[in-house]
């Protein structure tokens, strides 16, 4: 198929001669418009660049002069004449692409192996829980430990400062519980005098300050329940600690007060978080009655410490079975909870999704999410399938991921945990760090709301308020012990909501803040090595940079096409070819969609050309002639138009023909009539806006909306490249996507709204009275500009919420097409976030475009 472009040195007299003798070829087919036949003639398009005989369209041509200003109906914004500022961006040196591709393949294979071998979960050791299991006496009555290897592990894993706990991070509650539990256990078995003394010195030196920090920053009641109980045991054992410190008395009093509030009947009849810290409330537990809340695997809410404590009180065989299975699995230690099959899968899927890697692991993600969904309940999920108690953080993460990957989950699960989440915010306040990661994940999941889900808005409001206040108080220091880059994560999450941001920007930020050694916090700190490790980060960086290289090569193609079209010589429209390409790469970034991105970019450039042509350049009579020529598909009718308009006409015709010919190869039918109709609708809508301006006419809100959804150009921008995804697009799917369907209508609505928010004042100055804002004010006498903007912002929010549903749940439409439409709406939210970002691209979008396309991740 020949590329139909400008002939580099063709004079007008030559072109005119050719135009009189072009060859007709009839092509028959069918389309959404019925049976038809059309003329297909490359010669026609080459010939129609007929310009005056003294003008050459060649490399030596410096400029094509536009009409004198007197012929225009208003001034052209000076920003229109600026060439695309991104031409000057440097491209960094990179490793050979074949080496990068090979390493990507290796890492993908390794991570797939991790997913495919997931069972009950891999999790780091817990000195605290190991110490409790080490206490269990031998069942043969010998007076020795049942699991002596646990005692040996404690002796061998004391840290240089005398404490036990997570050596890579220091968190007060983690060090206190781990150290005190290990000291008590070694004392019980009368071993490790040196380790005990070093541990006691650490505690005597640091206890007061660490308790104050722990009380201010711990996530749950676990620390407040078990620490006083451990201190009491230490006192009974005669260990030399500062029991009379006022802060210790304070925490004991706080624990006793909490226990008095607990209903003993409820404790023994309904699963609660207390199941995870039974060792801390032994004095109120009816042990035989408590066995009714035992999980099928023999544990109590997956807690080795709780289970060991119950076994020592009851001798229950199922408890012993659970503990033995742990020892078989881990050898000489145990984790803080087990199994963690639900959490491990969710965290691993979260890693690949946030890092932009999901296309490499579609099968593995499906298997993992099917597994999670199998255990999903009306109150959410816990760490493992055996968990009788749901966890806010894990449930929020699960809800968000299940929705992202198309599972039907009700927001009722969040309604069921809303009160607990609000209580968590109140307990933690803004002066401490309780539950910061859980609140952050709740905030994230609230953004995937569907129409009518009031609870999602409520959760989004109070979690956003909490996170904002935490940032203002500059108080994330202890939370950083759990996630090192937590501040950056919170700041970015608050800066732009999920459906008002772009996937590649979100991905880049996650890669930047991703730490392979991030921790999570139960009673003590723990790692999930299968869910967060160096391989994920290495793959994410390589993949991001590799995609950038593909995108940059496509930009070069666009620049050549742009130059061959002679667009740089036209001064009546906004030169934004790279910025428009950037939006296409945001809408469909995957490497296999090169043709889709190129066609999206060309459609966007052409939409900009005709928008500025109709808005600022041509007379109304010229526009009507342009429309008639396009509708008839007849270049002979443009002979009397200015040269610039001829160029615009012919590039539009050439491009649509080129796209339709390539689409024919995939679709098996001619899509040119369809594309012609979409573009004709767009041209008519622009003409109507020009007529309104000339008449100083301000339409009604409804009248403006009907026309404005077409004039915003998102219809032609998204539907022109949609045939270039490489997949067959039958009429029934096309009908759900195009302007006859609700999906694209809502995309156009959000785009029109945000565009008008930022441009209506400037357009009023230019003589245009038609905008959403002005028409709403006109329809509502007495309405102020602020009230109109508030109403329209609410309308935009409702539209984006609908798009959430269409994108995530419209399973009748293939996801690649949903993504193209949804991401187009997101791009518009970014471009017009603060100002008319498209007009002022150099000021508003430069950094974003650099990060997306030009700056590799090191």
C-alpha cells in the first residue's frame, strides 16, 4: 500500500494537470451505513495539492503565507504560532534493545515462576511469635521445649544492640515486643544468660522512649494488649526492668480500661481482632469456650503466638497440628501470621499492576485474583483463607484490585467496615501513625466508585481529610519504618485521583517510590518476599524504558509525517504534535499498539488543524465550501480556497484513506465511509459554533451540550484509530463505542466540561459566548459564575464516576477499547487540570511529557 503524502517538488500547474486525468477505481463493500461503492484513487490525492503556479511545496519552501489579517474574523492567539517545543528534548544513551529485551524475558519468566508456585505464602521470621512457640513444653512431659530449634533461633538472632526484631528498620513497638518476648522465653528455659542480660540492658535503656513512640504510632490494639502482659510475666520472673515508670503504669491502665469495655460473651462467640492477641488477655479467656472460634487449620486467626498460648492452656490437638505444620514449613522459626495466601497474592498482583507490568502476567493475575475472589466475603478478607477476622488494609487492596480486573464486588463490603475505618482514623488522630497504610489503601479504593455508591464518597472524604492532615503535621517518621517512601506515596495519591490521572504517570511514580524491602505491620514487622523484591523493580524499570524507546521511535515517524505535510509552515494552528502523541501513548501505551498510537496522533493533529481553521482562520463561506468538498469527497471544489486550507483538506483526506486501507486488511471491509461520517459530523459542529460566534448567539445549555460533545473532537480522535488495534471490530461492538453509544458520549462530556472550565473566559474575550459555563448562567438567571462552575464540576464528577463503571464493568466491550476511551478522558483531565494546558503546553505539560517519553528510569 502506497503512503499518500505530498510530492516533494510538485508545482501547482503540474498538479492541476494531473487532477484532470486521475484514474477511478470502484471499490465495493458494506459498512454501518449500508452497501456502497466509492472511488479509491491515490492520484486524486496527490493531484489535489494544486496551488498557484508560483508556489512550490518542497524542501526549499520557507513558508506558506496565511490570509492577511483583514480576511480573518479575529486575531490568532500568538501561542498558535509556536512550533512544538519538545523538538529540543535530548534522547539519552541506552543499552542495546536486544539486551534489554532478553533481560525482560528472563525476569518475566522468573516472576511467573513465583506466581505459579504460590501456596500458603512466604513470610519473614517473627522473633515475637517464635518466642511464644518456643515456650511450648514437650508433650512427653520431659520438661524440655517441644520445639528446641526455636530456642536456638532466638539465641542466634539477637541484634548487636541487644534487641530482637526487624534488623533493616527500627520501629519501637516491633523492637519492644520482640525483645521482651525473647528475654522472657530464654529466662523460662534458663538458657542464654548473656543474651538475656544484653536484652535487659537494651530494655532498661530504651523502654520509656520506645513506649511513648509505640503508643503514638502503632496500628492496632495488639501492642497495648500484649506488652503489659509480657511486662507482668517479666516481673513474676524477677527480671530487672523499670516497672514503676509512669508510662508503663499508663499503658497498663489503658489496657485494663479496654478490657473492661470488652464483652466476655462477645469475645467467645464472635471472631474479633482479639483472636490475634489471646496471649495478652489470658485472664479473661475461657479457654475451652474459646475453642469454638478456632480456624479449620487449628490456628486462632492465623496467629502462632495466640495458638501456642491456647495449646498451653488446653492441650488441643488441632493447635499442636497447626504448630507442627509451621515447624515443618519454616524449620527453626515461625512468622507473625500464617497462612498469608490471600495477602501474598494481593500484594504481588498489586506490585505488577502498580508497576505497569500487568500485560506480562495476565494469566498469573487471573489465577491469583480467582483465588482471592473464592474467599471474598461480605466483610472482606483477612491475611489468609483461614482468617475469621477481616483486615482493613488487605480488604481495601483486594477490593481495588478485584474491581480493576473486572470482578463484580459490591461496595457493601466497605459499608460493613466504614465504622471501623472511621474509628481507626479517630484513634490514630493526626498526632500518631496508626493505620496510615490502611487509610491510604482505603482512599485509593474509594476512587473506583460507581454511580450511587455513597459509601465510597464518604470513605474518600474522611480518608482524604485524614491523610491531608497527616502531611500537614509532618508526622510520618515512624510510619516510614514500615514503608520508607510513604510520604511520597501519600502526596502523589492526594495530588490527582485515579480517574483524573494518566496510567504512565501513575506507573512512573510507583516505580520511583517502590522499595523492594518494604515491610508490613501486624503485631510485629514482616516482609512478603514473593510480593516485593528486586526483580519486580528491575523489570519495571527496564520495561518502562523499553516502552519509552518504542514511543520515541514513533515520535520520529510523526515528526517526518508532520514535516512532509508541510504543517510547520502553517501559522494558524497550534503546533503540538509531540504533545498529541504523548496523549495517544497515555491512552494506549502497550508496544503492540504502534499503529493505533500513530493514527490517534494523526487524528489529534488533524482535529487541532480543523478546530483552529474553523475557529480563527477561515471565513464562514470558506468553511461551508470546505464542508461541501469533504462531504462530496471532491477536491475540485476547493480550488478557490487559500493554500493553507487546501493543505488541510488534502492531508485530512489522505490520512483517512490511509487509515481505512490498513483497517481493511484487518476488518475485512471498508471503513472509510464510517470515518468520513464521523469527521463530517465534527466539521458541522465546528461550523455551528462559528455561526453562533458571528451572530453573538448564546445557545441554551441543552443546545450547546448537544453540539459541544461533537465539537470537542474526542469522537474523531478516538474512533479514527480504533480500527488499528489489530483486532476485528464487528458492528455490534462498534455501535457500543461510537457516538451513538453512552460510553463515548460520557467521554466527550468530561472532555468538553474540563475544556470549558479553563477556556471560557479567554473565548469570551475573543467573542465566543457559547460555553458550558456561560450557557448554564444564561439558563439560570441570577446564577453566579462560581455557582455555575460548582455545578459543572459536580456534573464532571458524576460523568467520571459513570466512566469508572463503563471501563471496569462493561464486559460486553473488549478491554482494549474500553481503555482507549477511558484513558482519553483521563488525558483531558490532566491537560486541563490547572489551565488550558494544550494551548500553553510548554508551561503546563513539559515536565509530564519529559517524564513519560524522554527521561528513562535509572
